C-alpha cells in the first residue's frame, strides 16, 4: 500500500483519534455477527500497547442525524471490553463539554469510545466544523474503518484536513488483500457472484468482465439473466427493469470471451418460508406458482468443476436464500469448495455483507485467503474506484 500506516509513525504518548468500522448487525440489541469488532482489535491493542491514548469512534446503523437509543454503541463497547479484557468507557455523545473533559483526562494506554457518530447529521454531510471538532480531540488520526472508506464523511475524510492521517492495520490488510484482485491476479481468475439483485452490482460486474476469465452467477441475480435469455422464472425474484442491462452484460462477456455461467438447475419453493416444501428442477421448468430459492446440485457440480481451474477466486453474494436452512445447500457447497481451494494455493477472497456472513456462519472464514469486512467498500475497491477514506491518508513518501 502506498499509504502511511500506524507502523510508520511514533504513536507513543500521542493522542489518537481512531476511526473504526464497528457497524455490526444487531437483533434486539444483541450483536449477531461481531466480525467487525474482532477485526478492529489488533489496531486498538497496537496503539494502547505503545502508549498512545485512544479516542475510538464509529457509526452504527442509520440513525439519520438523530439520537436513536436502539443504535447506541453500548453493545459494541461491551463486546469490545470482553475482547480486550478491560472496561471500555463510552461517552453519551460524540461531541460536547463532557467528552472534552473525558478526553483531557486520558493517560497513555487509556481508551475512550465516542457514542455513534451518525447521531449528528454533520457526520454524513462531511461538515468541516464537525470534522474539526472531532480532530480537536487528538493529534493523530488513524483510519481503520475500511468498511466506511467509500464514503467521504467527517470522520473518514473531513478530519484528515486537520490531522496527520495514517492507516490502521485492518485497513492496510484489506487494501493489500483486495489489491491482489486488481494487480496481476494469478490466472485463471474466476468470480462467483450472487445475492439478490443485479441493481447495485452492475458496475462490479462490468469491472470484473475486464479482469476475469469466468463469471459464475447464482442467487436472485441469476433469475434476471435467465429471464433475459427468455426463460420463464415463475414467481422468482426477477428485476424486470434490468433485463436490458443483463443482456448487455452477457453480450459483453461473449465479446470479451469471458465464460459466463448461469444455473442449469434450481431449488424451488412456493414461497420464502422456513417450512416451505422444496423441489429440484431443471432451470427451464420453473412452474408459474414457484420461485427459485437456490442453485441446484447439477449447477454446484458444474461450478465447482470450473472453479477447479482457477488460481484466483473472488466471491460476492450468496447462491440462494441461505438464511433459510432448506435453501442454503448451494451457498454452503460453494463456500466449502472455495475454502478448500485455498489449501491448493489458490487466492480466495470473499467480499460483501451477506456472503461474508455466510462464510462466517459455516465456519470457513479463516480458511479463505481473505474475508473482507468491507461490504460495499470492498465492491467499490474491486471496481477499481478510489476510496475517499483511503485517498485522504498520507502517502508513504509524504514527509
Ligand atoms: P452481499 O451482501 O453478499 O453482497 P446481497 O446483499 O447482494 O449479497 O444479497 C444477499 C441476499 O440475497 C440474501 O439476503 C439472500 O437471501 C438473497 N437471495 C439470494 N438468492 C436469492 C433468490 N434466489 N431469491 C431471492 N433472494 C435471494
Ligand atoms: Mg447484502
């Protein structure tokens, strides 16, 4: 990475504003996936052990600029304190006289966590006054929030106008790992892409068409491609407004000689319900009153056979409605197979909120070369876009 990191500066005795991405999924106040909290620990420990005092900040959910008690960072602070084995103090607000007092009292090795930044509308508006106020808490800015790096917000971009800004260890690891998909990936480079929709993934599909030798499609997204080829998809999720885009992508794949694979069989159900009766059918036999909920075993076999040739595999988006056990076989099989390929020296990278959740649930996350905490940021990175949160950091050769 051509950016300065925490390892390039002397952090001892410094007061550090550490932006992490602790935006975890919550269910009734309980964290359902703590990946991002765990992934943020190394930089926190790194700074504290070297005698920095740390003001830790994150957003959580979408409170849209208003205080929302359901989106307080308390559960995150509690989880973090378990992981660190020490209490984590959380302020009642990200700004204010009380926060300033608490910050003033920080000693080397002390940690203070600010309440949800997005309780202030100024955060997402990248308000310079707000950014400057946050910067006032510290003399060094460390950005470890890779998952927020695609947004120029006050705490990811604005603040870098007021403080020297360097990368944390997680952000560095993410950039290094995902760069392996951009800079001379070992060929063949195959992508498995799925999830609900094409909308939102058009740009990543187009970027991948320029880099991959094969794109294997599953999930709800595959239905739209199949419909564009003239197949009847019954009650399946089909984006009727994306049919033209789907055709265009497939035409581009043909022109660029990228192998574009679609499911040849599917698991269908009358509705998305955990007790729904399922059936496996050839893809050209989806009944009017049924919907595709997963790829079928023949598709799994064809995809894994093709993936066996790949030296680099990128995976984004589940192959079916994996949240329901009866619809998860396709996603499970693909996840396990990709994980297995890491052992054969293949670079295996997973990005995207739900695909990452699937990989975590299946317990194969640590068998992958890299599982990104980035969600949308990882997709934008793979598209080749520059991320404002990364761009704003000091370059390696800056003084
Ligand atoms: P990611 O977060 O990994 O990028 P997406 O957000 O694009 O993935 O899509 C994930 C969602 O897609 C999941 O909630 C899953 O249930 C849904 N999904 C996958 N296959 C289908 C399908 N055949 N029909 C409807 N929804 C699907
Ligand atoms: Mg998602």
